[in-house]
């Protein structure tokens, strides 16, 4: 026979403890998103031809209360290029379609500078603000070595 200690009102019929989190995870699938969020998603999808929609759960703790919220993050898909700027030069030295090509070229020529992944058709600063990112992916090279 099982015995349990009632920590709060989350004791189910078979006398076992079930946390709010477990109840939330096991809730019916139909309650995942509300009608208003679904309508908003359809509107956003219509605005952009390519869109990545990320669903994630955020656990918010305030004092002794824990709340789990559904969050939605929409990111427009961009085309990317790798841009190399050599030290001491005010213009871009080269643009590549892949990191491998850029890396091989920089190593072969033993260059010093910075290689940055840049989106096409939007400024780097604007992309960072839009996607809530602090910076673009980049690598520093010293005589061809990353």
C-alpha cells in the first residue's frame, strides 16, 4: 500500500503527488494555442513567404508560484552570405556563399581580419533588432588561423 504526504492540493485520487507542471504537460492537445494566437500566426505567414515559427515554453517563477507560458517566436528566413573584411582596409575584401569556402580562402592567403555572416536584403543591425540577437555570427582570423 502506498502512502503519500499531501504537499498541497495537487494530490490525485490514487494518493500520489502530481505537480502543476505534470498536469500542464499532460493537458489536452487542443488547448495548445488560442484562436487569437492562431489568427495572428496566419496573418504573419501571409505577410512573409518564408517563415520559421518557433513554439517554446517559458517557466516563470515569482516567489513560490511557478507559471509555465506558451511563447511563439516568428523569424523570417533570410539568405545569408559570409563577408570578410581584412584588417586595415575600409572595404570588404571578399564575399562567400559558405563558411567552408571563406575559411579555405582565408587560410590559403594567410589573412588577418574578421569574417561575418550577413543577411541579404536587410542591414545587420536591423536583423539583430528584429530577431532580438546581440550580434551576428562572426570569426576573427590572425594570419589565416581562426
